[in-house]
C-alpha cells in the first residue's frame, strides 16, 4: 500500500517564499507565440511558457489558435481567455484585467472565457499557494503589451507616421498630431499580418499609468452565479448521463472484503454496482464500491443501503486523543530535531530577567468547500473526456493517465468553475475515481460525493502543538526564543503536508538567541494544503505567545512587535518572496492607526493585534472584541492592512480579505474534526458548525500599495485574524486562549 499524498503535494506546491520572482518568470522570445486563425478572424495572440521544443511545435500548427490568450475581432470585441482555475478567488476576472490593462483595452469591450486545459500553450495552469498572480504577472502583461504594440504598428503603417507618435486608450490607437484615430477592431486584420515583437523590447506600464488595475471590477461570472446558470462541475449534464457514488473504507487503508452487491443491483434506478481494487495511492483511487444509477438520488439511496465488510488489517489506527496526550509528554522534553539554532538560547534563558513557558495546540480540519467533490467522465474506447472542478488540471491529467494507463493526449479535460477549494482540489482523487468508474460504463457518468464523503475522505489540515519558552531582559526586550514544534509524519522522514515550519519562520531570524525544535508523531490520515498552509495555525500560536511576552514585560504590543522587527531590511533570502521588516512594520502601524489603537474602551471590550507574513504577503489585523460575564465573545470589527504590491482588482482583493477574516473566525471559534481508530468523527455541518451571518463582524480593509511584484491575497489575510481575536479576548477579560477551537474551552460566540 502506497500512501503518497504528501509526496504528491510536495510536487504540486513549491514554497513560493523560497523563490525569487526572476526564478519563476523566465520567458524566452520563442515563448511569445502568434497564432493566426482562419482568414478574417482578426488578431490572435497566444503567450506561453513552455520548453522550446513544445513551443516550436505549437507555432507550426493552427490547432492551438483557439487557445490563444486573446482575440481582437473586426467588430471590436476582445475575447480574453483566463488560463487559471476559478475557485472563488477571482482569478477569472483578475487575469483578463492584467492583459486588458497592458493592451489599453476598454473593459466594456472585453469578453472572458475559461481557457482550455493546455499547459503547452498557457504554461502553468493551477490555483494554489496564492501564487497565480505573481507567477503569471509578467506573462500576462507581455501578452497584452504585445497586442498593443502590434495594433500601434498597424496604425502607424496605415498613417505613415512613427509608432512613437501614437498613443492608445479605451481600445483606440490615436495620433494627436494628425488627429487621426482607429479602433482596435478596425486594425485587427492588419495587425494579424505583422511580426510579433521581441518580448524584451515591450514597454510595460508603471503603476502610475494604470487605468484599469486597482479599480473595482465585478466578477465576470457574478450574474451567472446569482441567476443559477450552470458553471460548476456539479452542474454538468448531458444526454444519457448516468450517476455514480463511491464508498470507501472510513479508515484510510482499508479494503473491500465483501459487500451486498446483488441486493444493491436490485434496487430501483440502480444500473450496476461493483468493487474497484484501486491502485493503493490515496491521492488517486483507493479500494471501494461503485454504484451507478439513473439519478443522483437513486445512487444516494443505494449507497445508504450498501453493506460493506472491510479488511482493516492495514488501515489507519490514528487517534487525536492519543496524540494530544503524547504531545503533552513530549513538550517537556527536548525536540528530536533541531531545525533552526541561533546564538545560545540556554544561556540567554538563564540570564533573562523573566522566563515564560506556554503550550499551544490546534486540531485537524477538513476543507468543507461548499461544492462537494464531483467529476463527470465519458470513456470512449481508448480515450476519455472529463469535466473537472480542479485546482491542478495538469496533475489531474497525470493522475487519470496513471490510473487508466493512457497517454495524456488521449485525455480531454474541461476546466469547470469550482465551488470552493481552499487547497482540497489540489488533489484529484475524485477525478481519478470518476475515470476508473467511467472505464466500466458505456455512457457519460457523473460521480458525486455526499457531504459525509467530503468530510470523512479529505486531505486534512494537520493539528499541531507548540511548547514555547522565551526570555525577556530587565527592560522587557525579547532576548531568547525557543519553539518545540510537535507535528505529524506519514513517512517517518518529514512532516505531513501543511504540518511543517520553515527555518526562517517569524521571529526566529530576528531574535539573537533562538531555536526551532521539532518532534514528529506517526500518522496515516492523509493531510494536505489548507488555506494558508501551516501559517493558518502557526500564526495563532506564535503571535499569541508574542502578546504574552509583551504583557509580561509590561510593554505595549505594537511597540513590542516593532522592536522585534528592528531596522527595515529583507530577511534571507533577500527578495520579494521574503519578509521585509520595513513592510511588516508599516502594516502594523497602519492597522493600529486605522483601528484607533490606545483609544478608551468600555469594560469587557478591547483591541487585539495579530501580524503574520505568509505567501509573500505582509498583513496586520486588529480585532475589536467584547467578552461578557458568561464568556460569550462578540467580534465587533476587524481592521485589516496588507502589503501585497499593486492591487489588480480592488473589489476582488477586499472580498478575499473579508472572506479570510470570516473564515478565520469560524475556524478558531468552532471548527475541528476528531480522529479515533483512524476514523473522522464528524460527518456534516451539524457537527461542524461554521460561522453564521449574524455573527460576522465588520471587516475594514486597507492596502499599502507598492511597486513590488504583486502577490496573492486569498491566503495571507487569513493567519493574523485568530491571534488578533485571541489577544483581544485576553485584553478584554484576562482569559488566555491557547487551544483551538475556543468553544472546546467553554467559550461561546
């Protein structure tokens, strides 16, 4: 049995923080493609990052023309393809905005469509790690700039004037001296005959020249979403389609011993029921029983009547209760591994004026995206066509090819909108299952997971523990820091996905005497990236303990944090993917200012601060919280300040921050899943109570816009919220929160 979820994730999600932008944005001249469609089609451009051999192959064939990034038609309409998966993060709107900005296209002229899955033309097509914008920024800008340059060239040739005298704006090329102008549509055919400019010669706009970027643009699918038009994977329908469900062992690693298949086959609406042995890879197809029926309802009814005897001889025996007890013992010991060590922590602790210790913990979490996992597949002899709501279409192609033993060119995969991802759809097990079932069915088949399937067969955010020890000098300055991090491992060598801490985690590089130790507990339960992987939990523990230290030293929290940052500088590695103490200090100061830090507050009401750097985003948040005599917590307002470079779509960026804060409150207040005997204990939202609308606070969002390469926003706004609220709870009531969710400590919201 091979449990490869973590190695799978490692190959999917590189650590963005460790890569300089230049490393990821190498673009050769041959990667800028001009693909001409049928006569009269107008200007067609494709822009790709791909090995030269693949690019050369693409340029020799017209079949890739429909996959171009943009088309300018003679009627003036501009079609822009958004290459990345849309999972609610707004990328289907943001990507075309970047192209339209550099193209100087009027947004009213732009139509947006989801790009086909074709990495040979589009380069990386995935959504995760808040890397979509930074990874595609230069690629998309140059695509738009190339189109603009060719349109200008076409106009200049017609008017017999220098290109330098022409300007653009609102889908028009203008020549001020002669007072001539031409719409892009009027120039499309002529521009299509011109050579593509060298990418290195393209003049890209400065932030001061932006007209579209930074404005508020409504999501291109918003009207379709609110009117219920089919966009999502679960909406896919086609003639003669059948419907499938798949039952797996509740403890990962179990196999089917026997099942009442004959009884299931006799149920109304059931067309077939059969066992799949799977390939033993948890990220592809685990053993189980498939049921195929004439409707989803019939399939669900049959699944409820299914009786399976499982062989659990090799299945998980994981226990969260046992892990908590073990971690409490281990916390008193020295960690088995030393990840980071600076100075002499023991000596600094011995000479410290004050020494503090604290133990923090947080639980396992499912992704619980609104749309359960689903996929439609149609096996056609030696090929398959699929409709997949995935975050990683390239990986889905690879997984399906592996499961079916097909070459990837035999797989046609359509990208649908996903009803939430948060990292869950980085893994394509549901697509691999659908493909394996479809191989045995002579019709299109839609696999739909139940909510219970989704909760109990996830790739979970791992729980974890931090045993902190720190020292302060006589002036309350932090002089020693030790974090014994207790996490989980599936292979005995490295932490599970989302369960690691990097050597440069804040504040290790900013304290002269600091150490990060690590001990790993064995685990079979599959884990994966969850919104702001690792940072979503680490920030709660680290930033809450920093507040404990500030309080013990009689220091103002803002002042204490700014002292840790010190002088403005990049921390290694010195690039936009690393923490910059100047940018960090700026967001903390502005958050404090906007929230009214230090203002008088009624008894039982207080402000709390949280800061975190993750996914190349610097974020500080201040929460205003009240706590009554019955330990009922009300979060009134959260002030968010972020520095992620220039904002692409202000509406989308604000929305992501607001959603991140609400998601973070929901998580810290209420959410957890227990694991006993390898089984997830919760099964639906009745046991996993997400935040209600009435409990959502006001969220006030501000950005410090800079000229750094823009970075993502969907994840870095999440981590600071929990410590900000926990610290506000202490300031309001004296109650220190060291374990999540806080409802487990008799506190309510």
